[in-house]
C-alpha cells in the first residue's frame, strides 16, 4: 500500500499571482477493477471541463478575441457552464450560461455561485441553447467559445489531457482502448488523437445512451446520463468520425447503478457519465480480454447529483436504535 501523502499529485504553487486555475490538471490516474480511470472530477469546478474552459479562454485572450470587461456566452448542459463561470470569475469577465431545464439543480446553482447569469432555454437537450448563445455571442463585447465546434477544445485534449494520461501509465504500457461518452466529442477525439500517435492500433470507443441513439441511429430521446448525448451529433465528432473505432450504447439505469457502486465500493463519488464510461469499458474487456490497458474518464463529481440520486436515499439510524442493536448482538 502506498503511504498517505506519497502520491504523485504535488501542486506547488508558490507564486503570489497563483489562482485556483493553477490547480487544474495533474489529476490522478488510478487502476480500478483492471481499468485505468483518470479522475477528472477532482478538477476545480468539479469536472473535466475546467481544462477546456481555461484553455479556450486563455487562447481567446492571446488571439485578441476577448478583452477586459467582455462577456463570455456559452451553451452548456452544466459542466462547461460551471467551468467557464469559474474561469470568468477569476479573470474578471462577465459570464452568461445558456442552459436547458431538466438537468440537476446543482449545475445551475454552481454557475450562479460563480457569479454567472443563467438563461434557461429548451428542455434537457442543448440545441436551442446553442442557437441563442451563438446569437448573443455576436454582440459587441461578447465572446462565444462554441465548445461543440471549436478545434481548441480538441487541441486541449490532444496536447494536455491525452499526454498527461500517457505519462501516468506505468512504464512500458500503452493504451489498447480509450472509452468516452460523447458530449462535444472533444475528449474522445482529442485524447484519441494523442493515444493514436502513441499506439496506431488503439481502439477509440465512443458512447451514447441506449435511450438516445443519435450518432448511430439519428434518433434523440430523454436519458439520465447528463453531460453526453445533447440531442445532435456535434461538429467535432462529425469532422473526425472516421477515427472512431466504434460507438457503443449504455442504458442510463446501468450507468447509475455503476455510479452508485463506484461510490460505495471505491470511494469515487462521481456522476452518471463516469458510470456509463466504466460500464462500457468493463464490457469491452469482457468481450476481448486481450485488451490489457483500457483507459476511461471519471468526468464529474457526484456532488452535482446529490439532490437527484443521493439525498433521497439517506436514512440515518438514531443513537437509541444503534445502542439497542449493539446490546442484542
Ligand atoms: N461527462 C460529463 C459529465 C460532461 O459534462 C461532459 C461534457 N459535456 C462529458 C462527459 C463529455 O465530454 P466531451 O464534451 O468532451 O465529449
């Protein structure tokens, strides 16, 4: 067993200019049940999206697309909204998050806590929010990052998250497969590109909910895997679909059961999309045990789903009941 405190994740920020944004990245990669899990839910703002938000906003600053006092406008089912609101708060930009209703209330609350203005459009799927965010983004003094299309989203994953995972795998190991649910597709494609450069034969496996078979069948439906399958095939995925080895379907109920298992058996309090990724990764290994190194992502923190999945099931036993059960034993 590794003694507490001897982990690799040492963030030394000894600089008076440091901010919470310097704590993004360098998340642990751990092995659970033979799968390699990248714990992206540990990023500030509670998800994988912190990297992309920081990367795109700082790139836009360098390219002269974003100026002090400007407003950032993004359509998001939640995590990108949370992440961009955090970055905007640190850097002093105004933030408008355009999001559908029907997602966990924590997501809206977190963006709001970071000082963002929330605009609700549409139900669960992000399509209508996208149109409105694009329109708002054209106004003077506004910047729309367009996460579903932006090559900078892919670039972040290819140059930051992907290489970070490759460097963390034990020496001599290369990924045989990468499994990831498709929201914008930025993680699947960008990390996939980094992995392919290391192992040309690596399987790149996309995932969508069984109830919303959009990439494979062109249908959309309501599902519970928040953060993926937003109701359309994103441009990033369309541009790069030939590099995806296959797309698999996971039912929301299986994703949620896995999410609960990860918390109660491994101490990983994560959301349904992490559960879905792990269900698909387990299946992959079951079907082909020669896949020795399968990598997937724990995308966001379970705290964002407390009111939907965890608080309703909390039943405390009172002290008197506990005392009498101890006596009976
Ligand atoms: N899981 C969750 C919880 C997310 O918020 C997202 C991003 N919307 C994803 C998975 C998918 O990531 P990507 O946008 O890179 O496809």
